[in-house]
């Protein structure tokens, strides 16, 4: 396990963590680790990952090349038709 030194913690915050640790029967380090872990979870939940759909990813690639026009629509229609044609086929057909 690694160590971490945190500098310039305001004294009131340090006392608050110490009191919480004492109430919970934890060491100061244990309580600090617990609070850091909870903070990381809360931060991840606060900003959900934005995942692009395949359609949006392809569209943004075309947009980056200034290629959004009728050709893009035709290509996407071909991709969709191929996808629908593959639906329900046994997996061994793709090997």
C-alpha cells in the first residue's frame, strides 16, 4: 500500500475528521481513506460517462471531415441494412 501526504488541511477540517474517526472507532488514517473513497464514488456518480452511440460516433467522424451530406446518409442506410440482414444469423456464420 502507498502513502499520501496531504498538506495545508484546515485545522477545523482535521478536527472534524478526527472526531468522526473517534466516534466510529477508526484511526484518523482509516477515516480519511473512507472519506476519500466515498468522495471518489460520489464524484463518479455526479458526472456520468457520456458514451456515444455507434451512429453518433460515425457521424462525428464524418463531421470532423466536413463530410456530412447525402453520402453520409447513404452510407448509414447501407450499414443499417447490413445490420438488419445479419440479425438472427447463427454465430458460426461470422467465423
